[in-house]
C-alpha cells in the first residue's frame, strides 16, 4: 500500500504505483518525486501534485469578452456574435458551469436603447449574444457585461452609423 498514491489525491488507487516506470524516462514516480522535492520543497510538490491529480476543474475567477462587438455597425443591425466567457485565472474557459450573463449599453446617444436578448445563460462556459442592436446613431458606445459573483467588464468601443440606402425602408403615402 505504501507504493500507491492515496485515493484522496483524486487519482484512482491501483492504477499507478511508485515502482511503475515512467514510459518516457524509465524513472519511477518515487524517483521523480524525490528529485522534485530536493529542488522545490515538500509544500510546492504537494500543491503541484494535488492540482495535477485532482479531477476537479479550476475555479472561475472572472468573465471576459472573447468576441467583441463589431467596430462599426449600421443602426438597428446586429452587433455581431458578442461572446462572454467564464474563465479561470489561467484564461481557460470553465465549461462545467452555467452562468447568467447580462449586457447593458453605455456611452453614445443617451436616448439609445439596446435591442435584442440582453440576458442569456452560458453554454459550455460561453454566453453568446447574437441579436444585439442599437436603435440610435452615435459614437463611443460600449457594452457592459455583468454576472453574479464577478466584476463587471467593458467591451471595446463601437460606433453606430446610418444604415446603407439599400437597407432603408420608405413609407408610401406620407404627407408632405
């Protein structure tokens, strides 16, 4: 039993022993750990080993825009597929947690309204906002993303311009 890793480490007992040679180096786990302990110290080895052998994912530490709004968008047109991800301190997506993310509009025309679905749940760690739009022309708009338990984040700046003539609607029979 002395040559097996403890079950509490998250590693399956009986699968690897300290006397089983490493396929690449030919060294045993015991030999490798002895070298690491000599160089790094016992506490560092314990922390590293627990992290490597644990089946638990790293905890989420923040949210981040992984896809920003388009830099220039015609009025009332989609801002693009804006995506907000739940990330670890190392920048890895935390895919096993569902998180409700809300976006709001900041800057630009103060009377502008953000259209589309402004609150959505993450799927595999990413919340996607595919139908966001702004109803007023203006410059310096930003999106603010919020999720419970995390600091709010701010997108890059974008501008909303006049829609191209080909996409404008004209009403017939309007009084002159």
